[in-house]
C-alpha cells in the first residue's frame, strides 16, 4: 500500500513538472506530495532555483481554508492569477468530511483491535489438544509436495503484468492541466496526513479520538465501573472455557467411540493382518523383566515410570482409579490398604479389561462382579506378598489395564507414607515405607506424582519433604491437590489454596500443579458420577471464578494428559541412553564369561534346572535296573540288623532258660506270634523304605567322573529330601506282609542237610557277633588286661578295679554252678558283696547285678557256640525228631525259622519295591521338580554360585537390550 502510494505520488509529480499551466518552468519541490518530499526524487534537478514569491497561502492538513478573497502578487515572470474561490470552498468541505471519517476509522480500529486482543487472551490455549486433529493433517508436508506446487504458481513478473499501468494513470492526471492545479497541493497534503495518521494508529496501543463522536464514546465507556468490567470478563471467560470444554468432551467421546470401533474391527481380524504389540505393552514388558533382574547391577532403576507417592489416605488410589477409569483397588476407611507396590500399565484397547502379568484371566471392568473379584485378588496378592512379622512388602504386583481412551503410561502405586506406627503394625513399618518410596523416587528418570490431601492442614504433610529431598529442583515432579471440594468448604482463606497451586506454600518445586476432586467419599460411587460431580464443582467453584485456579490446572482429565505427556517425553529422552548402558553391561558380562568359563555353554538358571531335572529323572529310572539279588541281600541284611537284638534278648535267651525242649518250643512259638502281630511287619516296611532311600541317595549323590557338575548337588539333595518327605509306603503292604511272615515262622521242617548247615552257620555268626560285642563291653567295664597294660602303658581306674574284682568273684560263682540261671538271687548278691568287702572292696549291689548280666551273657554265648558244634552232625537225629538221643538242637531250628522268614520277607519287599514303590517314587520326584520349577525363590536358593548368577545376568541383560531396541524402533516409527 505504501509503495503503491509513493509510486502514484511520483507519477503525479512528474506530470505536474512536465505541464506548463501558465508557468514556463518546472514546479518547485515544496508544492509536491508530502510523501514525495521524504524520498529521493529522480526528477529533482541538481540546481535549485529560488522559490516563487506568490501571495498564495500555503495550506496544510492542520489549517482551515480561508473564507476571504486572496490577491495574488505579480511575479517577475509574468504569471497571471485566476480567482477560483468555489474550488477552495469545495476543498474545505471535503477536508471536514475527511477528518470525520478519518478520526472515526482510526478510533474504531483501535477499539476493535483492543477488543480482539482481550478476546484472544480469554480463549484457552489449545496446544494441549493437538491430538484431536487427525495425524494426517500434521503429516501433510510429507504427503504433499509443496515445492512442486510453488513452482506451478505464476512468478512475480507475471503478477506484475496484471497490475495497472501507473505511468498511464499519471499521464491521464496530467491531462487535467490547470483544472485541478490550484487545489491539487491541498488534496496531496490531506492524503499524506491521512496516511501518517493511519500509520500512527495501526500498531494498536495509542488511543486516537479526533472527533466529537469518538470523545462521546470514550466518556460513555468510562462510565462502567472497573468491578463490573472484571465480572463481565470473568463470566465471558468461564462461558468460553465451558463452551470449549463441552466441545472437547464431545470430540473426545466421538473419538473414543471411533477408536473403539477401529480396535474392535482389528481385534476381529477384518483387515486380515497381525496386530502389533502396543508401544506401552512393550515398555511394560521391559519393566517387568527389570523387576525380576536380581543381579548387582542397578541399571534397572533408570527407566522412566510414574511413581505415585503421598500420605496415607491422601487419595492416591482414587486418583489412579480416575486415570484408569475404573474402581480397581481395595478400599478401606483410614486403614492401610496398599501394602506393596502395584505397577499399573495403562494402554488403549477395544474393551475395558484388566489382567495380571502372571495370569491369563481378564477382568471385565464394566461389570461389578469382575470389579469386586479384581479388588479381592489384589488384596489377596498384597497379603500373600507380606512376610510374617511385616506390614508392607517390597514385592511388586504387576497389573495391566486396557480400555478405549486411556492415556498410555506406566504408574507405580506405593504404600502411603505414615508418621506414626500404630498397634498391629511391625515396628519398622515407617522406615520400610520410606525406603521403598526412596528406592523408586531416586530413579533420575522417574516422574514423581505427589498427592497431597487438600482437606487437611498443609503443615501435616510428610510426603512433600520427602519429594523435595529426592527432586529438589522439581524437574520431574507433578503436584496434585486432592479433595479440593472439602478444602474450599473448610479452609478459611481461599488464598491458601492458590498458594499451594502456585507452589508458594510447600518447600518443594514441581513441573505442574493440579487440583482434582475424586468423589464424595462414598466407595460405591461410579467413575461417571465422580466425573460429573468434579465438572459440576469446578463450574460453580469460586476458585475458578476468581481466577485462583487456571482452567488447565483442574480435573483429572487434564492431569492424566499432562502426566502422559511428561512420561513419554521422559521416555524419549532417556530410553536410548539406557539401551546403550545395557549394551555396555552385556559386553562386560560376555567378556567375563569367556574368561572364566570358556568351555561351558551359557546356561541360565532355568536351563540349568532343566538339565538337572533330566539327570535326576535318569537316576530315578536307574533304580529299576538294580538286580533282585542285590535288593534281597540288602533287605535281608538290614532287617536282621534291626531285629537281631529283639530275637536274641526277647526270644532266644528266655527260651533257652527252660528245662526241656517242649517248653523251649512253646516259649518260642508264643513270642514269635506276638512279635509277628505287633512289630515285625512294621519293622520290615521301615527297613524296605530305608533301603530304598539309601539306594536313591546313592544314585543321586554318586559322582560320575568328569561329567559330574557339583552345581546340581544342592538341588539334588533338596529333591531327595522333599521326595522322601512326601513318599509314603503302601498301607496294605503291612497286612499282606504279616500273613506271609506268620506262615514262614510256623514252618519248622528243614528239608535237607544244606539248609541245616546254613542255619548252624547263621546261628554261629549271630552268636559270635554278640559274643564279640559282650566282650567289648566287659573290657570297657574292667579295663585293659595285663598285656595291654604292659604294652600300651595304660592302667585301670578305681571303678574298673572294683568291677574287675566283682567279675572275678562272679566267675567263681559260675564255675561252681554251670547250670546257673540267668538271674542272681538276693542271697547270692549278698554273698558276693561280703566276699568283696572281706578283701577291702566296697561295692554296690546294682553294680554286682550289672556286671553279672554281662558275665553270664558271655558264658551263655560261649555255651551256645559249643552246642552249635555239637549239632553239626545232628541233622540225622533231627529227621528222627531226636528220638533215642540226648542231643537237643531246637535252637538250630529256631534260627532256621528266623533265617527263612528273613529271606521270604526280603523277597516280598523286593517285589513291592520294584513293582510299586519305585514307580511311585519316580512320580513324587516329578511332582517335586514341577513344584520347584514354579517356585523361583526355591530355584534361586538351590542353584547358586558365581557361574549361575553370571549366566542369569547375561540372559536378562540380553533380553532387556533386545526388547529396548524393539521398543526404540517402534517409538521412532510412531514418531
């Protein structure tokens, strides 16, 4: 516009300069256009002639036209004046109308611009709602080639041809000659003045009212009081905000429904394509792996997540439920409900569902029954994670929530910070909660969502000090003030709420401050009713009407959007750095493995467990390869060791004290029957079970040369112990065994001489073993004999000397009566004591009886051994039932019956072992291994060592790195 007017002025000046109009020279520059004087004119001559001395009064835009006649003076060059007064009057009237129009235009323009600026300030910032616009709008620069479009447009030269020819316009103006020459200067000055006034008024901040009408409007505008203007502006602002809020809600609802339909169509496979895993699910998997990463490397603490902290009952859970749009957490009035960290992964999906990381069950969050079941499951998991004697747990519960319209992020709900440990809590509960909160907040990339109860005094806050310690600059903290409805009612000074939201009250800094309302305190309220109540409250709240709160600082919707933006911003800034850190860690671990275990494969704990499992099952199968002879020999030997004492002490010795063979056989039959009914089957089963355990243990602990890996020893020992604990012998085995044993003991018929000799050999071995044990006991009682005393320079104690004297006296008693019974009479005890006292040896009667038991036992066993030698040739008399013979060999028959019973019992037990118990043992081993496989803590405890830990760390780091790289690639693709 400015350049156009300058060009026009130049043309006019050129035309006036070339026309004569009664003047024989060029016009002076003072009479040209006002703008033309300020620009270097190409036709201005280098030599300036003196100005004309005329009587014409110079008019400007600030002077009025004269009403009287003006006489022109004669000039030297012979100029003849013309008296054209009607032209001056016409110019005067035009100037007055021009001033009115010009003043009104400038004043109205300024007023309109100021009103536009006020309305512009009232409109909320829509930068946060860019996501409403479809993505393809922002990608137009990629889809449309604007350079090719610009090339297709005409250039500046072609556009200039369409402009009017100003030279011709100037020539046409020059053709007017002298008709407009007297008033042309006046019009030029008016145009110049109007341009300057427009230029001065256009920037917009200087008021210009040059007319009476503008002055009257100004006076009328000032009549309105400042308070009324502020109220009107606030009402307009609120109406505008509510209007845009309704529009956004309507668009969000439509967008939510459309996305739900799209996701449902994709879920049904209409597009015949495989759905990729969502970005947030990929990131959540990385965090889950990191939570299980049990190495000494702390890199898992540097990936972003939203950590929700706050005082107990501050409303943390309610805020999370509003963000997740479902009442998913257990609720309680004043008691601690969050007993362990809960990681909640929010993602978008066609259906509003929730599921745990380690479970395939989906909870439909639109159904109240599933919501109740989910809350109950979370409460059970929390209580199970808490160890005995503790109140809170460090174990993380991983929950995934999907639904249409949910903001994608990962949140970790921590137990509420407490100031006092109440009854029923562990003494270290307060310190444990502080340590858990610090462990999550010290992550430099974690977003801290600090929840503060607005209905209580700010001075009672504990969490704000904790947050200020972890994030003193507030670069990753978002402050949330809950229960603002109660705060507005109870707080005497609303300015206190404003100070909190502005960050001036608490000694902490934050990225943003938000005020939310999460219900009326009724646990049965639905999310929709809470949303309606929150919107209604803020619409009518004085905090918004008085501008104490900004519109973008209220409602949980704005909060979730802000938290999601901060979360993804932190993820994009830090995830590649974390991937590089894991890459370096992987290189270090691989180098360490190559240097320490160059010939071993990198087997992690699970792979090592599978290898050990196969070895253990192979060893159990090896039990079936044990020969029957080996089983029976072991069973017979072990059973006789277990029952030999009972047979000798309770059956053979009492029966041997009888006077004749009939009484001997009767006593033996009675005692054998009693023994078979009460003890023998049970003892036999115990022996069989112990034998199976010994063989099982031998196979499990036996080293197999160079192939043996001692890393499995602890696991094998635990499997063996647990299997033995679980295994129980068949209950019916004792009943069947009792019948077999009873029948075996009832048989007295020895069929051949070989069996007779075997019975004698068995009896001799048994008696010799007992005799050897008895002599060892006697030697301990009386001390070493004279040979050992001389050879080894040892002596006897005082008690041993007394027992030696007692032994000598008792041996004299036996020599006097070889058929002496097994027990001493009281008078015999007295006689022995008096004989010893006569030799100066004081002895107690109990010591005499104790010594007699061992002395008589040795004498009896020697007599029985000598009787065995006599019975070697007694098989002939046995076949004739010892008729016409003084030889009695009933004790040989007794030991033959015992020996035969042992053989039959061993055979029966061997059959039970190989046919039933080994298979049941193998089944128990498999069950134990399956239980151990599901118990990670058990595997960690049993498979330990540097090698296992290194392989486990290497596997975890590789998995984390791969998933991070996949996540970063997907993140770049989405961007």
